[in-house]
């Protein structure tokens, strides 16, 4: 099974990897702008959008699929769960992944005794239980959590819900598998092994991946640049599109 991707524009190859509960369509506005300078590949992760499910749905397996299906040399933009996957892909295929931009990414999304900069595992587990009873309602609550704290909260929630309506909800296997990655993946110890240039783009008011997590990425990665987007929360490419697009264009040119 191959991952579905849509390609726009011409130039250096740039792959956009979306977050949990969405599909590649969430990137539409950003992708259109980047396509003026790059060959942009908008991918649907397994079980999302037009891509079929995969087994197992693990961080390593999804990263392996991307390495197999995407261009042989490319830049990668990952948002949230997509950022976790981008980190794993960059470690797995350093000659393929030339540069990485992480948007609202945490190397460990679940709070641990030695890692307070994350969401409580109880919260993520509750989302998992709620999915079985009310999938769409649970996704909408998660989207509201992503918008929390943003200066333009309503715009974020509306955009995420529109994405859900346009492309449909991910499959149950994709939702459960992606949530499992968010609960279990901890890449803090592997960050030093990533030598590629990394742009860490983070909303100042992110409640899902606190700013301290981005600061940790900036310190721990060998070649990282941290850019904080004022007033933004977990989806800065929605509410601060021109600023995010400008930073990505500068970084990948």
C-alpha cells in the first residue's frame, strides 16, 4: 500500500505531514503559497484522507512508509503528530530528509515524571475511550483544545472542523494508532542523533505542546533554530499563515 500524495508547484521537493485527526487537506492554504517556490507534496497518513490503513500503525512503520513513498531527497514539514513522525523519518533516512521544520511538535507528547512539558496521559486515554462512543464529537473536542489560548481561537476551530467535513474522519485504526504514538513515543534521547538543519516553529500559547517542549528541541537538536509565533497556539499555520509561510520559505530555499 502506498501513501496518497498530491503534488503542487515546481522546485525543490517539500513534503507536508499532517497531525492527528486530520488529513492532508489541512495544509491547503499553506501548500498553495509554498507551491509558488517549491514542489510541494501533501501526504495523507495511513487511514487518513485517501490513504488506506496500515499494519502495524507504529511510529517506525509510518516513517518507513514515508521513506519508501516520498521523493529521494526532500525537505519535510511536520505538524504535531506529523512532527513526531518527521523526527523519526529524519533519523531513519538522513540522506533523504535534508531539512526538517517542526510545527507545534513535542518529542514526548505525554507527561512523565521527568517530563512535565506535555499533556497528561489520562487526557489522551480519555480521548481514546470517547472515540468509540462518539468519534466526530471527540474529534471536535480535540480541535477545540488545539485552538485554546490562540488569539484567534474561533478561526482555528472553524478551519479544523471544515477539514473534517471536507475529507472525512480518519479510520478508527488511524485514530487509535496515532493516539498510541502520542501516548507512547518518547524521542528525547534520539534528538542528538539528528544532524540535519531543523526549524522549530511554535505557538507562544500552545496548550498541547507547551513552549518549554519547543525550547528543549532547540537545545537538544544539533542544528536547530527556534521561532516562536506570538499569540498562536497549536495551529500557527492557520492563524499566522503569512508569518509561518515566510519562515518556511526562508528555511527551505
